[in-house]
C-alpha cells in the first residue's frame, strides 16, 4: 500500500489551508514524511471493521457526581482571617494596570 506522491506545492497548499507557516526546510521535510503518515493512517483505518462501533475511549466513561447538598463551611471572617488585607468580605489585592 503506497500513498500517492505529495509534491512540495501540495504541502504548501495544505499548510496554507491549515494556516500554518512553514519554512522552506519544513516544506521539504514534510513533503517526504507525509506519504508515510498517510500509509499509517490507512493501516489504522483498516484495523476497525464495520462491526466495531466508533468510540472516544476504550472503556466506558461515566461521570460520578456527588449530591449537591449544603454543608457547613467557613464563614467569610474565617476565610479571610489569614489574608494580608480584606475589604467588604473580599480579599483585597494591589491594583494593577492603573485601574481606579
């Protein structure tokens, strides 16, 4: 199994479609590497037959959620107890970017 010849112009065209800037040496290198990459893609495509469903993970994935319940937590005063500065129950940080 052999992929069709890919010219340097083909590589440049693909790069422009993907909005990727490639140097001259990268165009030459990828022109030589792309046929082998396409051969590998063909091999992988043949590995799964029509009877194998497409999947994103090899094992089933389920989300585990805990119940959304209100539980005791810190008071604002306790949360801010170790802060260097606070104001109106919030952390006070130095201004940046000349904000007012």
